[in-house]
């Protein structure tokens, strides 16, 4: 036994020496420039400590605290919703009711207060069968029936709750101090916090009507195979949850298409569609906290009785994080949450990855395709009229929690953090609560789900898409042949391929630069991002185009292939026919270029492929982002 233990200890010491030698060039930069790497935060998080103890200048994770002043010294410009509400722009063939504004309040709005921390923690559960889902869905059905039975003038009624979404997506609500400007919650950093606040009050109204303080919304977990169908209760004609204006050909057992294009059914097998869905989820949400599932604090210190094993495991954790960082389209707050949108800014500056797909695609997939605007779910003004809207958005909200690392398979906190910008934190919405009071709620009010007294009971659901890394397609980016020069802006009437140079040359040109220049560049380079700017889409149509990287022969890339880097999807904006939606799109490149073995190239080829609708592109560029 002693000899065996001696051999084991010697082997561990040899492995430790090899690991130290292999890691020297990797870990040295972490010690000299910790703010350019995620490792220090990740190690703190893995050990159970506060992962934000390390503070770096300009770090998006550094908290500024409530009421912090803008460090640039400029005047704060949060979006503040006014009680003034104008009739939203709706098409002449829109389905009634046609007025989105809430009932006028007889008093000034009250400021939001958190619920009593002793309240029951509402557990949102998956809507598909199993785990008591039938009883949970029956409660939701009764709540919807009670809300539908209220007078339409009651702000808690299903009619008025459906209109809340209509008002905030058609620009009906006005900005305080700017009656000429509406409040648009889509295609910006307001998307997630608005919908969280919306669901919070909807849920509390339902609980009040049910006399059930523990009631919580179900969530339609379309990102896992067992939940990729419309739950059966939603197609039961005797249920209040059934909506006649919903696509009947997509009723169960049809598997949802998270990559759906209106008018283009894929005709895949259930297995093929499920795999495609998982690969799309990987690209859009893939969280960099995946390794915590394997290296929890208890695992890290499990070998505390054996110093050799403990040190080795700690070092292996460093190497694991260094070499297998799971960076995705959602690695940074702006890539996941959306672009900044401040008072006076043009609306729709840019959506986060999940808002584009699968959020938008699932709206269209669920809406009735025979309707000109794919009502109800398929268009903003009517989406809230379908009871499935709320479980759909509960799952979107759950994905926000997944991205933040709060739900990572073990309930542990990860390293993703939201914006610390006061213009985001102090933006506010007006919503009616369960007592019919008009409440002003800010973004900072809704960032902590536990303080709002709800959580996701997703035991057994998991995040299967974390293991669905898309495959690389060989032979789709031939180096020979000339690239046609592209002069932007261009109308995307056909596929366009352009060479885009990387601003920080990764090969010989980098070696010629001074070490100081390289360090300055590294400090500003948290994520390499492709920016598709100056997007002008036809507001009167569903618009989609796909973005391929290093796939000049993009037609050979199979569905879900790695080279398909991103998807731009908009719903219709009825009432704005003839107008243009101006926005932008951002696609993370770091992990993608590693998979394509192109991280050392001076440039990449980007191919934009039109799929539906009219769109014009202003330009392409690659930047390094840290927020």
C-alpha cells in the first residue's frame, strides 16, 4: 500500500510538472494582465467566492451601485415611459381590438417595491408532460379564464394584458419629455427587462385571481427535445389556453422549428429537426459557465486531504478554463441583451442573439400562416392575445437566467454580468399590478429573480444544447479564385461575399508591432465581433438573411453547420408599410474562428445570404468588444 501510494504521488508530481510547463506561457499573461482575461473571475466563481472581487477599469461587470453617475460626465438619458399614450400604428386589416393603450390612471404611478421576502417562492415549471405539469397547466388555464372574464376596462383583464405588449411594441407609449418619441422595447437592451417586468405583474395578477399566492407561470421549454412541441393543453378546444388563431399544421406532435422561415417548411425528420434546434441554441445562447457542471466548489476541494491531488486539480481547472472557454454569440452583455437604447436615440439599435432567433422565429412558427401578418403570435401587436405567449416568454426569461450563470445545472453563479450603465438601470416602464395600481418599475428592479420571489424549477430539464457544438464543413472556403469587390451599401437581392480584414493583424504584421501596442490592443479586446451595420429592412414584411463566415460555397454548408454564424430575423411591423426598420447585428467570432482554424488569418470572408424580404446592408467590419 505504501509503495502504491508512493508511486501515485510520484505520478501526480510528474503530471503537475508537465502541466506547469505547458501552462507557463498561458498563465503568465493572466498574472501580468488579468483584466484582459476571464480566468481570475472564473476561478473565484469556481471556488464559491464573489467573482467580481477583481475590478478592472471599464469592466462591464464592475457594479456602479444604485444612482451612480455616468463616468463620462454626460447627462443621463434613460428611457422613461410617460403615462401619455398614443394609438399605435396598426395595419388597415389588423384584427380587432385595435387600441393598445392601457386604461388611464386616476392617480400618479407609484414606484415599484419588492415583494415581502417571506412570500412563497413561486416555482415556474415546464409546461410539457411530467413532474406535475397537468395540475400546473390546469391552474394556468383557470387563471386565463378568470382574466378573460374581467371587464375589458379592468387593467388586469386578459384583454388589457394582451394590449400591454401591443403598446410597448408599436410605440404607443411616449417617452417622458419627448412626446414625439415612442418607447420601443424590441431590438435593444430593453427587451429582456421589459418582458421580465411584464411577466412578473401578469403572474401576480393571475395568483391574486386564483387566491393562490404560490402560483407561477409555466414555461414552454422549446430548447430541449422533450419540450419542442406545443404542449397538448394549448390545442384542447375546451381549454381557455386554446387560440383559434394559431398555425394548426404545427400542432403536436409536430416538432418546433427554432430556425423557421415563413413559407418554407423544412420537411425534416423529428430527429433531424431536434438536432438542428440544439445546434442553433448552442450558437445563440451557449454559456461560458458550462464547466461549472463538472468543476463545482465541492469537487474542487474534494481532494483537500491529498495536497498533490488538490494542487493538480486546481491547475487542471485553470487549463480547462484557458483552453476550453465556451465563448458564443452571447459572450458579452450587448451580444445577448441587445444594444444600448437611450432617450432620444433612434429606436431598434440592435437585438441580442436570442431575440433574433429563436425568439422571433418561434413567434412566426406559432402564428397562423394563412393570416397576412401571421397573427396572433406571429406579429407584435397581437402576440399577447395567445395564452402561449406567456410560457414562450417565460422560457426566454429562463434563458436569461441560464446565460447569467444562475442556472447552470447546479444552481451556481457564473461570470456573466449585465450592463452597469445607469441609462440601462434607470430606464423604466409603467405597468398595472394585481391591485390595479399603476406602477413604475425600472430595469434595476427586475435584475434579481429571487427578490421578485420566483425561480425556475427545471430539475430534469437541463441544457442539452451545451453539447451540440456544430460541425465544421470541409472544402467550402476555397482559397483560389478572385473575390468580387463589394461596394457598400448594397441591396441584398442575391448572396454577397466580402473579405473583411481583422483590425488586430494576427500573423506577421502583429509580430512587427511593439509589445506596448499589443498590450494596449489586448486590454480592449475581450471578444472579436463581426458588425453588420446600416441594416435597412422593409418594415412591411418578414425579413431574414443569414451570415456565413469562411464559406464562399455556402450552399454546401448543411443546416446547422458551423460556418453559418448568425441569423437576422424581423417580424412584420404592421402599420409601417413603406417605412424602413434601421438597425444593426453583431456576431461573436472568437470561438467560431478557432473551430474553423482561422484564428491566425489576417481576414475572413463573410457571405450574406438573403432568405426573405427586402434588406439593404450598410457595411461590414470587425471590432473588439468588452461590453
